C-alpha cells in the first residue's frame, strides 16, 4: 500500500505542485475540454500535476492509457489514449513507447503486460482492483468446464491473467454478443458477469448460455424501479445503461451499450437530457464535447477506479514503481484468449 504522506512529501521536494492560477490560465486548451465539470479553483490545483506528468512522460518515453471511468483531469489532461476495455487492449498492441502507464484497474494493466511482455507496464496504484476480477478463479473455470464438457469458455476481460489463461477467448461489453455468436458450439460458458451473460443471452437466443455468479459492484446497484421513478420525476430523459446492469434495468433503458457504445450513442443522438446508468465519470468526461446534452440523474462511483489519481500517476512515473508482472507461462496462455478476442473483433469489423 502506498504511503501517501511520504509520497506527497517526496514529490513536493522535487516538483512545484502548489495551486497555480497563472499556470492554470496558461493551460486553457487543456481546461477547455473539462471546464463544464471542473471548476477554475480545482483546475488551479490540478494544473501543476498535469504539467509535471506531461513533461515527465516524454522524458520516460511513456504513454498513458486511460479508461473512460477516469476522472476528467486524467481523461482530458494527461491521457494519450482513452477508451473502453476493448479499445485499450487493441491500442496496447500498437503503442511504440517502451513504458505504458495504465490508468484503470489492475486487470487492465495485466492485459497490457500480457500483450506487451517486453514493455514496462505501470499502474499508479496496485490496490486498484475489480469486484468482477476478484469474484472468480481458474479453479472456478475448471468446475464449469466439468459441468458443461465441450462448451467454450468466453471470459470477460474484467478478470485476472490466471482466469484468462484458463479460458478459450475473452470478450468485452462491446463485443460480447458477437464473440458468443461466433462460437462453434450450441452451449457457451460466460464468466464472470452474470448480468452481462443474461443480457447477451437475450441478444443471441440461438445459443444456450450458462454463466458464473459474478457482478459489478457499480452496475448491480441499479434497479428497474430506479429508472421508472427517475422517468416519473424527470420525463423526457433518455436513459442509457451499461450491459453489466441487471437485465430488467437494460430492458427499461432506451439504449444499452459499452462505455464506447454509450459515447457513440449520445454523440450521435444528442438527446436534450440523458441519464447514463453507469460509473459517474462517464458523463463528466463527455459533457464538454456535448454542450447541447444535459446529463442528469444519479450515478454510482467505482471505488477502485477512483484510486487512480494525478498524484499517484506522477509518483509512478517519477519512481518507475508499481510495475505489473505476469508469470510467463500464464501470460502465454492468457495472450491466446485475448488475441483471439482482438482477431475475432477485427474480423467482424467491430
């Protein structure tokens, strides 16, 4: 666990990280991308960190990959690539830099390391986990294979390297239905998100889908009644849900899709009011690019994603610490499942 007090002290000895209005004003281009959700006072606090990180990543030959759930200052201020799990996995195979800083949760950093065994992969906080990744183990996969012999295992990328290595192919929320449909089997095992599996089952009725009993702590909290109550309170709002939500929530929504799918939908449709039934930072990160959309309604915060901060990113780059390692034998098997996902997605034009 990071000693944040010592980290803060050591960074302060080397970098001028005091709030700086002059610097904040000079970085108006960066601020323009998040001004709707980050007030000027907070930007004066963030700007010194953003400037230091952007300078240091060039010196280190590093690239920052950030998930759509990162805070706006990370998403717009320091990230070189942003996207959902599939987009980041694909981009991880294309980057030229020798150092990858993964701003997301641990399984994402593992995926980047699996795809880039020769590169240095850093995660700003090793404790940034995932409820789904922690819900299943490789022996759990073996038990399901024994129960459904011959059925391929399609595993969500929100899993550890060991679980990926025990699987046949990975999927993300943006390609799960297509990956399942492409399997040459009447029965398909999906792990570990039961709600994603149930939502895919409704989309791919020709397959018998069996699932593991896992769920995301962010998305499982929503209920269909929440959506109905919100519509009564705020009629005319377009409700857009992530497929990790329970099936009745997805059914009650106007659209369901991955984080990249949500962004594409809102950008295309430009509804007057939109409620994103997913992690809080999603709306914040796209609101400045869509001033005509009023993002309203409740959201749930992912405590793991929010463990990644500007301060920790700077510390990770400064010390080159929190390097992610994956056992070579595990990585080789996991790479097969992840690469199959990428290859299948490309073949399907996703």
